[in-house]
């Protein structure tokens, strides 16, 4: 019964995580698809449980009859025969137990493999997302007025009208620096030979550019560097998942890397190797002298599945972190208080970046959302122990 509960709990957990059959999308499953998967797996596990429960009940019924006959027997020969039969029935009961564990392990292994496929697609989608949110050049263009044609034009006009006696030119390095460039332009404007009205007109034409870049410069750079950090963290997590796949498939002697397996759609080979492994495991179970070997093979099959559950905890932590980062990015981008007044001069890339961040937050809450599994659920999956037992 504990084994049955263990696998039902694992089934629920995987169904919550997303589409375990789809290897090319990160979109949420429809409720109908989740229910379909839940029903299919539930029937699969239930059939195995019912099958072996029927076998156990039959053996236990025979054991009860043998024990009753043994208690009532007065013949030595009959007692010996009954003891031999009882021992054989107990061996059959033990074999039935091991066979059930083997069949359930196969299901658990295949579902674990489907989790890896799902998580890998999610991580690859995240990698693409991080790369497309904003490049350094795009962020730099938004945060530096020297990349705004209107500011460059006015800077050249100011330079032409600057006082030859009081004015000076910046070096290339300082000229590209946002702060020194703005300061130099303002100083040059104030000391230029133009009239007060012309100076006020020049300032008015570029005030939104200066205001936006000065206010948002630090925030935009922060978004870039923290996105780069998240992308690096995602790369590391992908590498760990790829290594987990190596450990996951090592017992069944499948040596193709996860990336190659995905690109060549070689999942059927894993199923073939698993079937070969299970056949060898069942043969070892039948042989009394190889029971230890069977136990070792069973452990080798179960251990990487437990490691997968540990990886899921790590994945959850990363997604939680990413979601919080993007919520912070959204607050930063929405903090520009003069957005309405400067709407016509703010670059369209800024609005696109805001839209991308909003979409990213939604994705972190849906497509990339953590697999919901807490400490007690982890214990139930690993050991089949419920708090309510």
C-alpha cells in the first residue's frame, strides 16, 4: 500500500509540473491534458498494484491453509512436506514483492525521464529568453544620451556656438561618458554666444533625453548585469541537468548526451536499454544466488531518480530567484516619473523592454513556475511516508 501511495504522490507531483509528454514547449498544459495524463498514469499504477495484490492474496491464502494443516498434522512426513511447501510459498511471496517493486521502478524511471525532458525544454527556453531580453548594446543605447540623434545634433550645435576662449573639447573617452558628456554640453551651452532664448529652447528640446538617461542610467545597467547573471546561472543549471541525465542513464548503459538525444529524438533507445536492464533484473530476482545483485541493480535504478528530486529543489530555487529579479526590473522601469511628459521623446525600445519584462514575469509565474513540492511531499515521494499515516 505504501508503494502504491508513493507512486500516486509522484504522479500528482509530475502532473503539477507541466506537460510530461511534450519535449518542445514550455506553455502550461490545459486542465484536460493534465487530467488525461493523471488518469493514464493512475490506471497504469493501479493495474500493477491490483495484479500483484491478487497474487499476494492467493499466496497468503495458501500459506494460511498450510499453517492450519501444519498445526493439525500428527504425521512427521506430512509436517515435513508442509514445511517445504510453506517455505516455497514464502519464497514466492518475496519474489512477488521484488517483481512489483521492479515494475513500479520502471514506471517511476520513465516518468523521471519525462521530467528531465520537460525541465530541459524549460531551461533551453529560459536561455533563449535571457539572450533576447536585452543585449548590452541595446541597454547602452537607452541609457546614454550620446546614442540619441537629437542630443548628438544639439551637442554639435552647442559646440559650434561655444565660446572659443572659454570652451574646450572632451577626449573620446570622456566624450562617450554619460556624465561628463552632459556636463560638458551644459557648460558649453551656458558659455556659448547664443541668446538666452536660444539657450532655453536648446535645453527644452533635449531636457527629456537628459532627464530620462540620468534617472534611468543606473537602473538600466543593473537590469543588464543582473540579466547576464541570471543567464549564467541558467547555463550552470543546464549543465547540471545534462550531468544528471548522464547519471540517470548510466545504469542502463545509455551513453548519449542529453543534447544529442534531444536533437536526434533518440528517446526510444533509452526505452530499449531500460527494457534490457529490467529483464536482467527480473532474471536476477529469480535466482537465489543473485538476489544481492538484483538488490544492487534496483538501487542503481532508484538512486538517480532520487537525485532528480534534489535537482527539482534547485530548479525551484532558481525560478523563484528569477521571478523576483524580474519583478524588481518591472519596478525599476516603472519608476520613471516623467514618462507621460516625455512620452514622445522616450525611445520605443524602452517601452518594448517594459513589455518584455511584463511578459517575463508572467512566464515565470506560468511556463517556468516552480514544481510545487515542499518538505513533506519530498518525504512522501522518497519514502512513501505520509504525515497522516
